[in-house]
C-alpha cells in the first residue's frame, strides 16, 4: 500500500556553527490527509445542501399540482374513455411523479436533516436488528452475512431511527455490489482509550475504482446504473451529526470496507430494541 509521506531536513551544527550532519524528519500523512478530506467534504456538503433545499422548494409545489391533476384525469378516465390507452399513459405519468417525489424527499433529507432525538443506544443490538431485516435479501443473493461484533463497550448516544437508516443503507449498498454472491462481515472494536467504538462493514463485492473512491460521499454521485446518489451522503450527514465519522477503502474486483467511528455514551440505560423493532420494517 502506498502511503503519503512528508520529508523535511534540517542541518545539524555544532555550537561553533560547523555543519556536521543532517536531521531527517519523516511524517506519515495518511491521517492528516483524511482529516483534510473530511473538512473539505463537510464544506462542500454544506454549500450543496443550501442549494438543494432551494431547488426542492421550487420543484415540489408544481410537482404537487401535477400529481393532483393526474389523479383527477385518472378518475375521469376510469369513468369511461374512448381511448383505452389514455389510462395506461396516465398511470406511467403517475408512477414517474411518485418517483420524483421520492427523489425530492431524499434530497430534502440530505439538505435539511431531521433533528436527532438522542437516547442511550446499544449499537450492537441495533446493528443485529438491521442484520436480521437484511439477512433474507442477502440469502436470496447467496451472500453470507456474518456477525463479528466483539467490542466490549457498545453504548452510544444516538437517534435510533437515524442510526438504523445508516446501517440499512450501508448493508444494502454492499449487497448490491455483490452481484455473484460473496461474504459481508460486520465487525466492531473499541479503541485503547475506551471512548470510541469502531464498526467495519467488509464485503467481497466488485469494489470501487480508485479514481472515484474520494467521491462516494458526494451527493448525486453514484457508480450504480440506478440510484439517486444520495444514500451515502445521508449516511455521512447522520454520522457527522452524531459526532462520528465514516471512511472507505476499496479494491477493484476484491471488495470494499466502510469504517465508522462513534463516541461511546456515558453511563445510561440499555437500549430496548423491541420497543421500536416493529416500526423499523417501514424505514
């Protein structure tokens, strides 16, 4: 693996000023570069979020009017029409209008995230609920979904529904990348300070080209044939809002690793996942 290095030299001199050698200072820049990329990404997302919010407002009103009028035309068509094809055309228009409304809903969620309702959440229990929901879909595609959650501490302060959305998006993203089956493993561990939990999602999918890797969290960027390109941007926003972060590594033809870092919560009541498990199916 190639790593960026910063190399600086300084002259080594005696008290008399005589130069007797060189001091070579080598700094490994990987983490610094990642931090710089996060700052730049956050700035881009903030600017684009403001623009998106304005566009959503301008588009939604005429789209709502169109939807209402399409419904009125469908009602008249159902009452009887000389041309039976009109009903089919109206249904196509109605379907596409609903799809546009869904795109606008996701765009609005990206541009103006809903405020987080924080509570003490057992991240392991939450992830296992999501894995349970996704497991059938993974099985149909011959994907082995492996639970390797081993962090000793897993309590975080989080909005349960938003955090479920994070892991649903990431797991589905990995599953879609494994068109010929494979393995998807979810791992966790704590750092040495006891203040952080790290979660990794490791898949054996098609991978992401190196030239596109730095853009995966950019809104409206996608490597899929179908998709709005907002899923990972929303994931990034939610994690940032929770004081966390997300990074990605990928190797074309071998797979992808998404790494999430979240601060551990102070002492609190364990998360009762059963209370909201039913509602999570509609997410």
